[in-house]
């Protein structure tokens, strides 16, 4: 029994030493620090990062891929943005084509109006020339009639068959007809 007591005592001492040493080692492991350079990496997009499997402390050279970023939400959003942008561009192109057709139609309409206006203006000016020529011819006819009346009045007045008032009227009519003819010729030009 003495031997059992000694054996149980030794087992208890070994168990106590195991617990004490284990606590000490565990405390030291919790306070451990890895003495290595830490580098922060950034990506221009958000998403899930899948790192390639490298052993702890492995060297990485410049430009070597560390992993890949995958974000299906952003990819579908970008696709939706591009589809929306294309639809807006198509609508803008359609609007511009419609505006171009409208402007071309307006230009053609203005050309037609300009051609019609010039033709009608030429006709109007020709009619004014014709009217001026008619006025000049009428003034010439009135002048001839007034000159004839003046010559008759002059010969009758010289013979004493006509009064001086009639002669003055004929002379005045001849002068007015002469002025009308000159005015008509000025308008004709």
C-alpha cells in the first residue's frame, strides 16, 4: 500500500506539473507576435477575394497574382449600365436622324419657296414694267391729242374764231401732258 501511495503521489505531481507547464505555454502562445512585414493590398473593384494557396511566409514577387476578385452583382450592374447607355445612344441617334430629316425637309421647302418667290417677283416686275410702258404710251397719246388741240386752237385763235381762254386751256393741257409723259418715262426706268 505504501507503494500505491507513492505511485499515486507521483502521478498527482506529474499531473500538477503538466497543468502548470501547459498554462504557461498557452499564455505564451496567446501573446505571440509574428515578426514579418505586413503589406496592404487594394483592388479598384469590390467583390469576393479568392486567394491562391501559398505557404505561410512565402515570398511573393512584384506583379505575381495573389488571387482573383469575383463580384457577380457588380458585373450584372455594369452590364445593365451598358445596356441602358446603348439604349440612350440609340434614342439620341434616332432623335438626331429625325432632326436631320426635318432640317432637310425645311431646306427643300425654303428652296421651293425661294424659287417660287423669285418667279413671282419677276412676273410682278414685268407687270410693273408693262404698266409703266402703258402709262407712257397713254401719256404720249394724251400729249399728241393735246398738241393737236393746241395747234387747232392756235390756228383758230389766229383767225379770231376761238377765245383766248380756250387757247390757254389747250396750251395748259399740252404742258400737263408733256409732264405726265416725262413722269411715266422716269417710272419706267
